[in-house]
């Protein structure tokens, strides 16, 4: 069946995600991806001129998903304690997704490729930037200070979510996310609200 170009591209990206997550970049072959998608290699090459271009397109997609989850979490409430909880849970949600696509962002075997490093770094900084804007607005801290705090919060959430998944912990996703949220909230809540702050500044 002949699919519209956008639908075909999404189909190919889905097949590529499965192959790259399972095999890694270096072991994956365009033949494998075409076979998984149920198309010929010429069709695959019509959309992506090479394996690297396909990988980068997939990485862009997953980075956008991650940033979108953080943006949605921050926009979901004006209560800062709930914001922290939603943001921490967004990282757990991204890591826990059944596709395992988070590995393309955080555990790529192509980190020596500058284009990959740049995309991942940009996505991580964008997540931190979104968080820093809320911190700066609510506390009155400078953007540089708020960015340092935001980078710390994103680091906590990413590392712990990945550890939780890899350790096959008996702690549920909800419990794990709540624990890290409490840790993060106890820290960030110590910074007093500025004149533009909303929600609660209590560390309780």
C-alpha cells in the first residue's frame, strides 16, 4: 500500500527505533530496518539518504518528545510542589516507555559523533532552560543561578530514573518518582518566593 509521505516517514522511524534500540547504531543495518518496516531499501533511501541521517532524524524525534514532556509537566499546574512532582515523573515516564527509545538519547553508542552529542546536549539544556525560567520567575534568582539549579534537578531526575529502570528495583515507578520528587522539593523549596512567585514556598 502506498502511504502518504509523512505517514511513510513515521513508519520508517518506528521501524528504525526498534532496530536501533535492540542492536545499537553500529550493529544495525539499513537492510534490517527496511525489512522491519516491510519496504524495499530504495523506499527507505528515498526518505533517508543514509543510516546516520536516519539515526539523527530518530534522535531529533525522541529529543522533542522528552522536551515536550517536561514542558507539559511545567505547564500542568501553578503549584510549585506539584510542578516538581510532575517534572520528575516526566523523566520517569520517558525512561520507562516500552519502546526503550530513551537509550537513543542517554545511552547512545554513537556519542563520538558530534551531531549526536550536539542534539543530546541541546535537548538536555532546553529541558533545564524551561525549568530555570520557572525558578527565576518564582524566586527572583538570576537566570544564571536558576540555570544551575535547573541543571541539578534534571541531572537528579535523569540519573535516578535510569538507575531505577536498570536495577529492576522492587520499588514501583510511582514510589520511585515520589521519592525523588520529595528530595528535589525539599531542596528547591528552601529558596524563598520572589514577588512573581506562585504556589507554595514551604519546604514541608
